[in-house]
C-alpha cells in the first residue's frame, strides 16, 4: 500500500501539470514558459501557492494577488489523477501495466477537461498518446483481443509481441475509422459537422492502449453516456439542440476510464 500512496502523491503532481496543459494547449501556449501565473492579473504564482490541493484550500480558492476565484477544476483534476494512480498501483502493484494505465488515465483526464472547457482535444494528448500506446503494446501485452482469431482464420497466426502490436494497431484503426465514417456520413446528410476529427484521434489513442475490445466498449458506452446526459443537459439548460456542440470527447474519456477500472477489476482491490 506504500507504493500506492506514493503513486497518489505522484498523481497529484501530474494532475498539477495537467492543469497547465488543459489551460495552455488549447490556446497554443507553451506548457514550459512562462511560469505558472494567474490568468486574471498575470502575477507569477509562488511555489508555496502552487502546492496541489493544499494551496487551493489555504487560499480559499482565490488568487493571493487579485482575489479572483480559482476554478474548481484545478483541485478536481489533481485529486482525480491521484485517485486513479492510487487505484491502479493498489490493484496491479508497482508494475509496467500499472504504469501503462496511469499514463492512459492522465491523458484521458487531460482530454476530458480540455474538451469540456474549450471543445478542443489537443494533439499532444491524442497523437502523443497514440504513439505511446503502440510502443507500450510491444512490452506490455494486450490480451484477450479478437485479433488473434482474425489472423488465425486467415492462416497467418501471430504470437507474442507481434500479436500485441497488431491488437493495438487494430484497436486504434478500426473504431476510429468507424467513427470518422459516421461523422462523414452525418456531415454529408445534414450538411454540417457532427463530429470533430479530434474525437477520431482520441478513440485511436484509446485503441492503441486497450485494443479492439476495450475500445469498442468505450465507444458504445461513451455514445450512450453522451446521448443521455447530453439530452438532459440541453433540456435543463434550454439550449438550442440544433446549434449546441456536445463535448463528445469528454464522454469518451469518462467511458474509457470506467472501462479500464472494470476490465482491470480495480474495484475488487478495495
């Protein structure tokens, strides 16, 4: 459990960095320079005001210099990332699979909040994650996927690292291709964009990490989640359903996190 507690502390730090990315990447700003500063008064934030969660509580959610409110998203992202890191290490131990799912969950948290706030899914998360997922599939096998069966019936069975890489590649290509085709057909029929290409890249990233089965579950569950919550939100807020843009990537991200937690049986660790 000590390893899980250390992972949670590391998750707080990663969550703090994710907050920088969530604010800056959609605005095409560097995540390195300048140093963290208040977006309202632009005063540099001292290190003691930048401690994850604790500083937010001590400052009562306000900037020390101008007194403007600090968005609640900052401690939420930090705590959520810490909880996910703790959960995966508690379930899987200090192992490569735990590292893989911690990395994926951090990417997903960043994408969920970026899309929710700015309707943008940064390439640094999606395409960078796609490359990372494909690379990790070589050293961390993706098991129980349908790719082995597909290659077996074609007479060219794959084993070991190649099979895992193929599962990762198929998981990235097929669901994202289906999603792109759905969006293209919608645009052709309705003469307006119904799905951003960022969503396609995001589901490709998820596929590279989870393989075909996990990604299809994510796509189905995310679509159901987005439909139900999206309709309820439009009805409650009385928004125009014809013009409102649903942050579909946020729902895909939530769905992917839940799929990972269920597939890895994380809940049984507690």
